[in-house]
C-alpha cells in the first residue's frame, strides 16, 4: 500500500510522467500517471504514485496511443480510477510547499494535460505551479542544455546523423535500464537516473539550471533593453544544433507581458529586411506550419520565449571554444547580425504588429476545451472550493452555483462521473446525446478511428504488437453500438 507523503517545507522535486490518449491536451486524456517526490539530491521521498485512469466514453483515443503505450482498454476498465479521483490526488501531490514540478518535456506537454484535467474537475488549474513557493522545470530542456554546452561525462546518441534526445535512446546510451519504455513509472525512473548522471557529471550546470526555476535570471537575460545576445534552448532550433541558438531579444510580446520575441542570429536574418510585414507574417506562421521543406540557410527563426516557463537561457560566454567548434558556431557572423538587427530601429514595432495581429482561435469549443478562453472569477473559485470541501466532508453530491457557463457545464458532466445513480432521466438523456455528438466530431471521429485501426492491423497481422490494437478496435465498436454511431457516407 502506498504511503502518504505529508507536505514538507524543505524544497523538493516532484518528477512525473503521463501516458495519454493522444497529443491534444485540450481534448485527450491521461490514461496513466506516475510521480515520485525526491529531495534536491534526487533521493526518493515516500513511495511513487502510479495509477491507470478510466476513459470517459466521449473521448475517441488515437490508435497510435494504445499501440505505443501497449495499455489495453480492459486494463483501464479493470484497474483505472475515475479521472476526478486522479486530480483530487494530484491536487495534494503537486501542491506541497516548495515543490519544483519536473518531467521530460512536461512544460510543453504533460503540464498542459494537468491544467486541463484540474479545470475539467473544478479544481484550480494553475495554483500548484506557483503558490506556496512552487515552480517548474523541464528536464528535457536541461538535457539539451547539457548536450550543447557541457556534454562531458555522458554519451550522446546519434540517430540518422542527428543527436537524439529520445529518453529511451539516452537511457540505453548511458547504461540506464530502458525496459518498459512508455510506461509512465518506468519513464519516471529513467528520467531520474539520467538526472542523477547529469548532476554528478556537470554539477555547476545542474545548479545553474535549478536557479532558472525562478523567473529572475531569465527575465534579466531576456530583457530587450539590455541589447545583448544570449543562448537559448528550444526544439525550434533543431536537434542538429542540440536545440541551442544564439538569440537577440527584440521586444516584448504585444499581448502577453511575460513573453519576449527573440531572433536566432544564425538564421537568415536578411528576410527581416527584404520582406514586407505580410510576407514576414506568412514566413513565420503559415510556412512554418506547412510541410514545405525549408533549407536551414533559408530559414528565419523568430521565437517567442515565455519567461514564466523556466526557459533554459545563458550568457554567451558560457560557450567554450570546443563548443563553438563542435556546434559549428560562427561568432563573427553572430556579431555582424546582432549589429544589423540593433540598427533596425523599426524592427521591434514591426514584430509587435505582426504578433499582435495574429488571429486567435475563435472556433466554438465545448466547455472541457475552453480553459484558456477566460480566467475564472473569484466567486467561482470559492464555489469550486466549497463544492470539493463538501464532498470531502462526506456529501455524495452537493448543489453548486457558478457564474461562468463553462463551469456550469463541467459541473453537470462531473455529476455523471461521481454520482451517476443520482442522475435524472433528463440528465441521462442529455449526457447520452453529448457523448454521441463527441463521437462523431470531424476532428476525432469514432468511425474514422476504427478504419485507421483496421489499416494498422493489416500492416503487421498476427504479431504480438497487434493485441492492443485488436482490443482497441473492439472497444471502439462497443462505443459505436452503445451510442448508435454508424457511418453515414
């Protein structure tokens, strides 16, 4: 039985990983969660949390998610806990004072699943990240920084001529057991072992990266007023460069005060001066999102860096001579490009206009996907807290009233999960209709997913790897039957 871990005042890490039904944090769901608290020396504190999570019927998982994780739908039915129970647990796990929440690519991926899950279950979506001295780091960014600037002491695998930052590849290259990859708990153990190796091999870099969990250093280095080039880690710069680029902060984002627009000084900055605002916007947004292959020497890299997301940034002098040679960095070109950009006094205004004019996603959303549409009012936050407190006090269900229509919808659907036996006939019918509508969405359609699963099964018939897909297909068929979903074309 898992031992409870009491809230501690001493700083600690909470390492975690998730397996999900797909890649879209607003839509997809966590189907396995694993987490382990450690002290700052990376020694475990208490037992890990490891649990499967039940699938709600309104979600159509991707076939690839079950193929990769090898989790069977029946396992989720038999061993999974309801989603609201998971997030009630995580509210306690992640909110301990002075916790640094960390994982492998968590800030870009897993953290968003946690936010949406908290929100869907009427829990505070952001508090665990910043209250009571809490903060976040992304260990994948630390790994990339280490590989670029201080690689000694570890092996860095290369796949198809390019450095690989896949956790399994790094584990195998550094004699870390890589069994059961894509099992959440196994990935947490691999991540921790890799962290211990980096901490032992490069303690100064590790300690510096740990300071970046707070915004002070990043805010200072990314201040456009300093007019100084810095180093920044981002997957946008490509694994061939160990995701590291010398960048110049140009201006603050026009709408998001904690974000800064930077330009990669090794990219094709000529495009900044030879294209109109409309052409530049097309290059930055439309072309970047297309499948068109762009040669590195033709690419202009402009990035938006979020100060509150613990970016890995460092001063240029941390580039050792061997780094410059190994990463093929041209310091003279960087200096020339920096002067050109600084002399372009209209550039900050031009970039602010381009980023400020980007159309926001105004597609209608169901309440579950509308977290970022607006902040939750103080009155509704209190109503959510009171709702959960009454459940903890033994009430099986409690009447709650919300100003926000999103929360009213979430509350109604949460009732179907917590106390389905108390639903009225009308509520049962409403939920059945809601589920059916979700199963025939154009962006994630149950029938289309069945067809895709069939195609995947044809590719490797009879292999052990197809067992999960066969069971997944049967699960989709059960949903189709239960909710009267049929192909209409």
